[in-house]
């Protein structure tokens, strides 16, 4: 079950499991809110490489106007995925514990 | 404090002790779904049951009903349960255990008190239930595929009634896939409606006929509810205990599960559920779930995308290994493509402008699993990976 909602206070909220079958939905949702630069992952349990692809597109778009994609409340499994993929060096990632 | 409230307190303690001897959780035996519940008529009742895994293959099953209600019968039922568990754990045979425990209860129980009980062992390899039913009956073996109901009457006197003059031999029945063994106390069979008619074996068989596909924990609740509704407002007169044991259909081997999935991204939900169920039923460390889900997600997605012409299903096989598992995914393919070697190199240190997501999925799989192998005969390929706790 994957849900995406917002923006609330300028933040888009992701929840559930962003697997490959759900990536297209995340892509079109984020494409229709191009000004948003922060995503809340507190309720997001899972992401696969297809989800990373969506984040990369958003980040590249924000970079063109001097911005960076920020992810907050990221669980440690998803932090591992960012580390293995090198995305921890690209995006501004705030783990859930900090 | 007056005498009445002291007595209430004492009864409350007795109830706590009795309830604490009921199983806290149902034993997990591969290939079996079991459930049991007691609804006492008084604060304490004469009914009890037990379900316990004695070892990997033997499950102890007991339903007992001591005459009367209240503390006296509750203590008798408790005594029987304790003695049986210890006897069987110490390796006594059912016949021996039965004879000695009966003799002990004849000695201990006051005149006019006795305990009816069905107890036995289910071997989860041979699926044979060996049991005695001392004054307890009927015991139901529901052959679900044939829709037949086989009722076993008691094979001898209740426990504590009289010393055995002969050796009673165990009875045996064999559970086929889907079959249900039902141990139900007379509180259900003798539930009366307003006209004084009994719920009976007919009421029980109707409920099972219509609901045997439910998980056993739900079936227990459904049967209880059906009896209460049949009673139509008449109060529960006797303790009610229901124990259901179903030999499930799916599991053929304890360590292995396999399933074919349609070549579509829509299958991912079913696949994740299949994996989740495997983890729970085998007690595999849930911290491995993420890596296993991700690896399957990436590999399955590749098979769907790059082999779109194929209409055949994709086979996924899970095998428990030590504290972790191995996963094999088999697909038809042409030409061979070794995912462990042939994928694009991923440089994770590139700046964002130069990054794309080509090959990223396979890169993550290699990072997150322990071993990763590919085998192909040129027509069918199997990708196998393993994951163990650190």
C-alpha cells in the first residue's frame, strides 16, 4: 500500500511501500508539484531503485534553480539504500532518529 | 473485609491460576493451523484445553471437562493437564500415561467427581492423531474435501472413575490435507434454544460445512457465536471449549515454499505477501525482509521488462537456511543475460548531473544480499541469492 499526499506546509508526505509498481504514481504526483523541495518519509517503509529514479528526477529539477531535495524522517533501511546507491552524497537526508 | 468479598478474591486468584495454564500462544507446527478457546460459565470452570509442541513433529492435544463447575472441577482439570504434560514430556507412551494418571485420579478425586478428557498426539510428519477419549465425545474428524463428518464416541470411562481392568489401546485417525480435527466440549453440543432443543452435532456440522475455509482462530469464534445465536437469549449453562486443528493444504515441505507469479508488475503485492507469510511462519529474522523484498522487486521487475515477449509465469522459490533463507527465481529467457556480470557498471560517486538509474537496481541487489548466482541452460535461467543475519 503506497500513499502520497500534500503538500502540507510545503512538504509532500510519502507513506507505505514505494515499490516498482508504484513508482509511476509517485513520478506523476511529484511532477505536478515542482516547487516542493522537502519530502517526509516518516511513514515510508520501503523504496526500490524505481523510487530512487523518481527522487533523482526531482533533485535534478531543483538543482537547476539552485535547490536540493531534502528528505526528512528517513528510516534506517531506506538510509542503507541511499548509502549503497551513493544518493546520501546527492540529497539532503535527515534520518528518523536525529 | 467480609467473608463474601474474601471468597470473591480467592475465586479471582483461582481463575488467574487456571487461565495461566491455558496456552498463551498457539504452537506453530509446519503445515498445521490450530486454535482453542474456553468460555467458562462461572468465574472458574471445569473445562480446560492444551495445545503444545513437544518437539519438531509431535503436538500434544487435550480437551478436558471435570464434572460440575467452580473451583473443585477447575482444580481436577488442572491436575490432569499437568500430569499429562509431564508424563508425555518424560517420554511416557499415551497408553502408559493414561493408565497411571487414571490410577492417580481415582485415588485423589472425591466420590462422585471425575474428569472426561480427550488427549493425544498429532505427528506432523505422518499426520496421524493417536488418542484416548475417556468419557469425552463426540470427537469430530471433518473430511473437508469429501464434506464428510466422522464422529468418534468415547472409548472408555472418564478419568478418576474406576481403575482400569484392561489396557486401553490408543485410537488412530489420519488427517488428509484440509481435514479438521474438532475437540468441542458439551457446552456447545448441549446448548439449548428456547424450545429446549440441543444445538447438537447437526449444528456443529452445519457451521463447519459452511466455514471450514476460515483460519481456525476465526472458525472457533464463528462456532461459538452460532451456538449463542441458536440459544436466542438463553444463558450459557455450561463451560464451552473449542479446539480446532487443521492440516493445511499448502505446505508440503517445512523449509521450502514456491509459487508461480504472473509476468506483471501487478504481481508485486502478491509476491511481498508470499515472502511476508514465509518469514512469519518460519520465524525468520524480520530485519532481513527489506533486503529480500528489494532484491526480489528488482530482479522480478527486470524479468518483466526485459522479457516482455514471454507470457509464462515466473517461479519464485524460498528455502529456509540456518537463520536466513535462499531465494531462487526461474524464468524462460532468450538470449541468456547473466545479471551477476552483464549489467552496466554503476559509479555511485558521480555528481547528480551525471547520474542516471541504469543498472542501479542490480547494483543495490549485489550490495544487499550475501551471495548472488546465475545459472542458465540457454532457455531457462535461475537467479539465486541468499541472505543471513549479520
